[in-house]
C-alpha cells in the first residue's frame, strides 16, 4: 500500500510543478529605468535625483506629477512573452513617505520613456487621459496600483519601446512617494504575472 501512495504523491507534486511553471512572475527592483517629479511652480527645474516623488493638485488640477520609466523589452524577455494576452496582472507597489493632504492618486500611461535628469514641467510630455488605476492615499505606507492595463498597452502600442507610468493627484491631495533614490530602500516596484500558457 505504501508504494501506490508514494507514486500518487509523486505524481501530484509533478502536476503542481507543471502548473507552477505555466505562469511566471517578474519584478522590476533592478530595472526601474528612471523616476522624477515635475512642478508647475518650478517649471524649468528638474527633480530627477530627489528621494521623494511628489504629486499634488489644486482646484482639481495637477501642479506636481510623478513619472516612472520602465523598459518593455526587459519585461518581455524576463517572462518569455510576446503578446499582451499573456499578461495576467501587473502591480505598481509604491511607498507613501509624506502625506501633506490625503486623497486619490491616479495612474496614467505614457507611451514612451523620458530623461530623468532633464524632464521638467515646461513642455512636459502629454500622457493618456484615461485613468488606468487609482488608490486612496490616507497615510504613510505601501500602496498597490493595478497597472495591468498599462503594461498591456505598452506591449501592444510599442513592444520595443520604453514606457512610463504617471502618478497624478486628484481631490487637492498632496503626497510624497519614495523614489528609487530613497535612502531607506523603499523603492517603487512593478510586478508582472503571466497567465498560463
């Protein structure tokens, strides 16, 4: 009786391993290409090396936006995918360090990258108006934005180009997120999970 039981357990483990191999997960800890915030009231100043990524709005209009830049090819190569249909989910995990005024923060898509050390408010790129994710930020700590539609757009619209995620405050919120330069190591992380294929 022991041998059939062992055989059954072995087959069960093998099936679990096959199922686990069918889906894959990738995180961006080492391939976040750049991040910066831009400020309407300092429209010619660059903040690409700051430890905090600020988002603020006044009267329902953004006055500080944060930009994060990723490489589509890194995602595709790491996961061995070619189509957006193979993406099951994507999550941007980001740490709120300072909350001057709580409120909603939206996540938007921009179809290209940017230069971290030169991006400024004046002449800033025009990101997609569509809101791809939203989170209510009410205190310091980690927050997770659903970035699935952004990663799918990136693969569909320009599979060999970099892409950006733009954090935009609503409701007169003002929040500072940890950047990739954060001295505590609370850097933004994008995680992408594939579907079974």
